[in-house]
């Protein structure tokens, strides 16, 4: 007896075919998803990491746009700092200070090139007034029946008395005969000068003096009615001559 084999209709779907179709569809869908994720990652400039397992979803794409902007800003900031750093050393030497400094010595040298003229010092005359500015109270000549052998010059007591010319002090002290404290100076040319009635003597015997040097101070010692200087010129000791023409011949006017 022949066993009847089932007759397969062409329109009846094959069971194997029906099982394989869903598997191929799953693989095709998985491939599409992976491809799409890769394209998205490439389009955003990032990197997409995917796994092939179905239990672990692919990590989200990391965008590098923010990082790119941060790097660009960092490069710009570094470029600006380098520019300012390069500009600083250049600015230092290029300032006007060196020029000004170099110009200063030139101006100083120019200013020092013209030294101030020194004031000419007037030489001291050979003969001077023994008491400048004094009033004449008596001249050389006869007075009260006797010879007044000198010129009287008056200023307040204590006024300095000066040597009429350079010479050597031959006497310093009380000269008696009413002269009181006196100083005699030998001028080495045969002439002596005599300064009487001093309150205080400022030189000693044998001392060399210069014209105009202080030799004592006016007073009223000896026979004097008030403070004054009795000034005499001797042509040889105790040979008095009129001091007025003698001093005038030497450029000094005593007022007589």
C-alpha cells in the first residue's frame, strides 16, 4: 500500500523561509542603525562608539564643537600674550629717554663751556685812611699858643683804627706827654705814623702790619676832651709834619 506523501502547494509558504526572513530583517535593521549613528557622529565632528550587542545601547555621540571653540580661544589668547610680550622689550629701548639722556650731557657741557668771569679783586692801596668816615675836629697847626702836631678824627668810642700803610710796629703803649695809649709804625722809607688816645691796642712791638689792618680802637686816654684819634706823620722820630698834604699826595684826603 503506497503511503500518501503530502503534496506541497506552491502557494503554501515554506516554514524555513518564514523563520529566516525575520532574522534577515533584524540584521538589516541593526546595520541601518549602526550606519546612521556613524553618519551622525561624522556630521557633528565627534566620534560615535557603538557595540554590537543588543543589550547595551551605543554611547551618545560626544560633540567636539565646544572643545574646538575653547582651543581656538586659547590660541587667540596665547597669541595676544606673545604679541604683548614681544612689544614690551621693543618699547623700552625705543622710548625717548636714551635720547633725552644723551642730550643732557651736551647741554650741560655747553653750559659749562662758559665759566662765570671772576670778579676782579681790587688791590689794597699802599696808603689808606686810618679811620674812614670820621669827622675832622682839629687840623695840623698852632692851637692855644702851641703846635697841634697832627689831625684829630672823631667817631664813637671803640671805632677800629687802621694802619695807614704797611710797616713794623716800633712802639705800642703809653707814649706820655698826654698822648695816652699810642702805636708807632715805621714804614721803612724814613716816615713813621703815630696813632694816639687809643682805648685799646691790638698790636705788639716788632709786629709787621699791612695797610688797613686794625691796630687798635678809638678812645680818650691821655689829654683828651673826648674820644678821637690823634694822627701824626713823622719824618724821622718826633719830627712831625702836616699829615694832610702828605696823605693827599698818596691818594688819601683827610679833610684838612
